[in-house]
C-alpha cells in the first residue's frame, strides 16, 4: 500500500543509483562546540543542513520509493526497524554524531526506536499530538524539499518534563478527546517556555527526549513524493541508573537527567 499513489496506481520503480553511496552522513562544517553549549544550556539545539548533500539525496530517495513503509496509521505511513528500516546511512549518522558530540550522544547508543513518518496533509494536517518519548536524546530531521512545503509543519518543544516514574503509556498515547489534549497544552504553557522550531528541509531539532513535544499543523503540496517526511532517532534510555541508585541510597524517589555524565 505504501507504493500506491492517490488513486491506487503503483508509483514508478526507484530510479537506479546515479552516484556512489555517500562517504559521510553529516555535513562537515557544523559548529559542534556551539551546538553542545546550546544543548547544555537549553536542552535543545536546532541545526540546519545537518546531512551532507549526498546523504540527504540518498535518504530522500529511500523515503520516496521504499517498500519498507508498512505501518499504516491515520493520515500517515510509518517505517520502523521491524518494517525493514535498515538503511546504512542511519547507522553511519549515529556513529558520526557520537564522534562529533560525545557529551550529547556518547553515553547514549542509538535505540531500536527509530522511524520515518510520511504524512498526507489532506488527511492528517496535524501530525503527532503532545507526547514525550522515553529516551535520553531525540533527533527530529525533516526530509521533504522546501518546494513542497506550503506552511507549518514544524515542532513545538515544551520545557516541562514529566516525572521519570510515569509509565510510558501515560505520556505517549492517544487522547480521549481534543479537549483533553488542549487542557494539557494549556498546562504545559503555564509550566514553562515552549520552543517552536519552523519547518525546513534538512533541519534537525536535537533535544532532551522526555520533554513534551508535538507537531505544528501543516500544509504540503499534493502528491506522494511531496508528503511531509521526518526521520526520528532516539538515543539512550529514559532512566539514569546512577541517579536512581543515588536517590535510593538517600531515601528519595529517584529520577533525573544523565545528559553529560
């Protein structure tokens, strides 16, 4: 179903590769010192042109033509490791990130929780609602060309972090109503600041994964290849074993961030 167009006709087969696989995933001239400092201070940093041009083209082709989009949800297609998301550039990207910013990624290996979502804005113009992901570091990278982008499609990242003791299903779930989600949004806005990251192709938002976040409503050009696509990678665990052990020794409830151990 992932390879069918809007009227049920099969999309063209992927074109043959016209260039060798990219040697690097990351663009070379990123200011990682500044990025690490901003992440440390704000728990979030935004990097433009994260991927090298060759890596971006390769992942865009993978996103447009892959038969690995086997998870069907309301208004979008998903591609997970269980669906066959095994592009070698994903592993290369994780390794290069750990080498470039070891204080952010070094203690936190790439988790199995990684995916690409493709949204049909005519069916689901809202994306993913408010949630927090149980990991240490989250990368959200947009892949659709800016020419297809009409408006919106960015990310809202809330400063408030849920208690670590909460089960994942309490902070990453479908809401019983829009009113319930709106009430949570108002609570989060009162609890702290919100960072709104505007959409741009090859822009990455890197943030502490347990912060609540949500997609901003969007409109993209019609057509399968023009759908809003984002790559999400989660690194590390939600819990810090050292902090939990220290809290237990002191009679506390445990919890805390292991960002720069």
